[in-house]
């Protein structure tokens, strides 16, 4: 939202009140409150007929400072609110004649006390991150519509790039963009997105979270070129400045504040196959798909029933359509015996034709209008209502319907939708603000389902396939990228969305292999298989056509089998990265700038990514098989071809369908497992330690987890001269250790404990 007319003028309808200077403060040991008048105070008469902004600084976690700016504190302020973890860390306070310093660990806010010199500067370990100063922090009134807004503008440095703000499919670098934090079912080809997160990450190594579940408006260098502006309607605004040693550390600190991702079960990292969306299917069809994958030696691990497992017009009644599935419990038992897990599609909507509608309406479980009647629409399902998860009884009621399915043999749920939540003439059970609930609804929806799975399946067995999200949604993995198209540009925009989401602490992410809309040619299908299996979670899904590979061509079966087997072999490494995501908040898929913050060449890379600490993936987005990719300094090795390439520059290659740049970072240990048919097995039995290129003095560490995420094996490697000493401690059975590419004269010395 823009308020100015160029640099000098305001828009004619806007009446601004900017913070002009420091006047006074209070500090109570943990909270600093500052009063900033909106005009210069030269004498007592200047204190009349002006506004004053009250700015409060606190720290909920080390290296995080919360800033709250209030104009009129008496305005009604309904929830919901962003859920944060507050450990009330120790802070320090100091002042002199010119400034005040408020510090949380390495992060400081420095307030300028001089007349007509309003400024708060944020420093991390002595390095300036950003600031708010002249004509930045403000209360704005739009006299035409009689609405007020709170506005803040934080500086963008030269060579500073802004990323994140949710799963955004627009250009990866957000400088110059206008972003509205408002969940929409808009596909992947527009500025709309299903997962809006009011958190941005800077390549300078810090982030900013706006403390609002409302429709925050961002102008990233698009109103003032040198500023990130954010605004919300009302009389107050809050934000958190999140410091870090680098961008990855800032994301770790952000997830400490908003929640670490849960650890998904090992089996969820295997291949998921779905019935697709609007296709016709019954048990004969699904069994044909499952058996067809086995006949072609393509490992399959999860089978997903999309919406038509229920009868049409009745979504959701959580009842198998008897016309096509007479004995669903017995069918699921048969599929379990084939080694499959089962997922079914759900959403939080109850059709009027569902037998559950009257039950929900009479119980008061559906969202209501302000006159007390049930809110309904024909958009999506006839006369459907929406479950009001702010009602504890509705929350329990919804879980009870899913519990029946779990008892029947369903292992997990695809929690679709959660974005089409109305705001006009709406009354929630707990009195929540409907505008704020529009985005927050998905938090309640997904937490409801995830918590039930934890209760029924166990702490280490819960996993979703979720589409919508808000702040904190990363705690309920995994998420997929929504409705993409079967084209190379859509494949690339999907990756941009995933990288942007990773900047907001989402550790586990997937997408519809070969695109949801339309049917891809065999070429795109095969390229997307490689990309999809080199993501944390991997799913074949479409809209009106099936996604089994033999419908594309025979080679597609071979390509899919190759990359599924590769992923199963890489599970000791990948699950280790999953454990790091769960414990530290590091996303499994990471943008290059996050992994190599000191390499400016990585700042613009949006068509490649790091898969964990040590594997670089450059998917192929062109029909001719060519790809341009950047390698940071050092000798990189393609784990598929054993080719060695020198970093610090761009490379171009042409690849067949069975290969792509899958590069191992210098001084890395990749643990490869002994099985290529399943993702869940004992990773310590028969593993291989693959060593990348080590310079003299280089060292690396890694670990192998068990199924609960416990570290059971530790591996260290360090090169001294022509010897790479490898030390393995903990649990291990038959294992091997080798260099990916043998270096003449260099030997491996093993030490086991």
C-alpha cells in the first residue's frame, strides 16, 4: 500500500504522523518504552495538538528484538495472534547524552536521542543491519475512506537483496515487488499464493517478521527504493528483528521463535502416487497402478486417494463411496501388506448434501454469520459450510471423523484448501477478528489434523501433505506447492516458490511432479521426475489425467525408477538433514545464498538449490537438456557421473534424462545406504561413506540417525597431507569408505570406535 506521491509529497487523501524525534523513555529491566512525538518539541507549547508514537522494545529470544509501535492504545485488538516462543532472555540497557542501546545477546537497537533526529539502528555483533529514521515510522490516516494505518520502513543497503514472504512464485529476489500477505487459491502462476508469511530474509544475515495475522502490505523498494515498507490497518504495528551470523542462522533463530518443523517419518520420504484429482477410479484402477509400478521395478511407498474416494457433492463426509469401494478397510489391509502407506484427501468444508452437515450445524461446529445463521456458499461444494476450529467442540468433532479413518487403516492426510476463508459478515465462536482469521485459519486446521496423527500414530509417525500455511505452519510438515502447470516455466516458478518458503523456515516441501494442470509431454515428465525425487518429499499427482510413468513412454519408467532408487540410497544423508531441520530449523531445500552467504555469486541463483548441507541440485528446465548452474569455490564432484568441476564460476552442461548436475560440495561426507527399494531401513547396516574432494587441512562431520531422529553414528574426516583420516563412532555394521573420485597418492585411514 502506497501513501506518498513521490519523495516530497503525500497522496492527497493521506494525513501522516511521522515519528520526528526522541522525547523520553522508561526501562523496567526487560522492556524499553520510548515516546516519539510527531513534531519537534522546542518548548511546552509545541506539545499541544500533536500525536505521539509509543515504541516498545522487548526480546522474546536471544538475538531477537520485538518492536511495537502504538498510536491509540485504546483501540480494540482482537486475535488471533502469531504464536511465538518467549523465553524472556536477559537484556542490557545503556544510555548517554546522544543515544540509548537496548541489547539482546549480539543484537542491539540503538535509539538516537538528539532533537529532530529520530532513528533506531539495528546492529548484530557490531555490524549495521538496517534502520528506521526520517519519515519512516508513521501513523497514516486516509481521509477519503476514514481508515488508519500503521507504517514502518526499514532500510535496504546497497547490494542487499530481500527474499521470503512465503511461497511466492514471482521473482525470487523481492526487491521492487508489492506483496500482500493474504492466502489465496491462485495456482502458481500469479502473485497470489497459498502460504503467505510476513517474514522476509536479507542476504545480510537478518530477518524481519511482522507481528500480525492481518493482511500485511509490503512495498519492497517499490515506494521508497531504499526501504522495505510494511503496513497494517489499525492503530498499532509490531515486528521482530531477527539477527544471525548469516542467513541460515537467522532462519534457525526465526524457527526458535515460531516453532521448529516436526520430524516426518522415514517412509514419507519415499515416492507418493495419487489417483489424481478428477479422474475416474475404483480399486481395480488403483491396484492396476500399484501392481504396474511393482512390475516395472519402480519402488512405491505411499498411495494417495484424492477427493473422489468420497461421493460427489458430499465433500467432506469422510465416508468411502460405496459405489466404488465396498470394503475399504479390507482394501487398505491389502495395500498395507504390499508395503504401502495410505493417504486420503480432506478439507475443512462440509457440503450441505453431506450427512454430517446437519450434525455440524446443530452442534454449532460451522462458521456463522453475524446474525447467527450458518455461513454457506456454492463455491466448491453445494451449500457448504466451514468448520469453525475456534470452537473446541468443533475441533474435537472434526478429529473424531478422522479418527475413524485412522482406525480403518489411513496413515496420513492431504489437508487441502484452507485458503478460501470469508471475512465479511462473519462471527467466530471465540470472537476472533475475521480478517486476521483468514490467514490464521490454516494454522488451526493443520494443527488439528497433525495433533490427531501424533496422538493416534505416535510422535514420529505424523505427517501431512498440506497446501496452505501461515506463520508457524512449518511445525506441521510437509507442504506442497499447489496447482502448477505442465510446462518448464511452471516447473521453474514452482522451485522459486519452494526456495522462498525455505526462507521462512519451512523444512519439508514437495510439488506435483510433471504439473497439476494439463498433461505434460514425456520430456517434461522425465525432467520433473529428477527434480521431484531430489526434493524432500516426492509425489506424482495431476488433475484430469493419471501420472503413472508408462502412460508417457517406456523411458519414463526407467527414469522414475532410477531417481526413486537413488533417493532411497541417499536416505541416511537425507534423513540426517531432516533431523537438522527438526532440531535446528534448517530447511532441507536451501537457496544458494543461504548456504553460501559469503559468495555474492549465489545471491541471484533461483534455478538451483542445496539439498541439505552437501548436495547441489540444478534441475533441467529446457527441452534441449541444457542447464546453466553456478558452483561456489572448490572442486565439486557430480555424484551421478563422477565428473569433477572447478567452482567459483558458472557452468553449462547438456544432460540426458538419467542425469543432471547433482554436485557434492568440497570437503563433504555423503552417507549412502544399502537399500534402494525402501526409504525406511537401518541406515547403519551396510552404509558407504562417500568422500568428496578434500584439500589438505579440510575436515567434515556428519551423522546417521535412527528412525526417531536420534544420532546413533558419528563420522568425521580430516585430511593431513596425503591421508584422509576417517573416524566412525557409535552404531555401525558392515560399511565401506571411499572417495567418490580416487585421487592418486591419497589414502583413507579408518579409525572405528
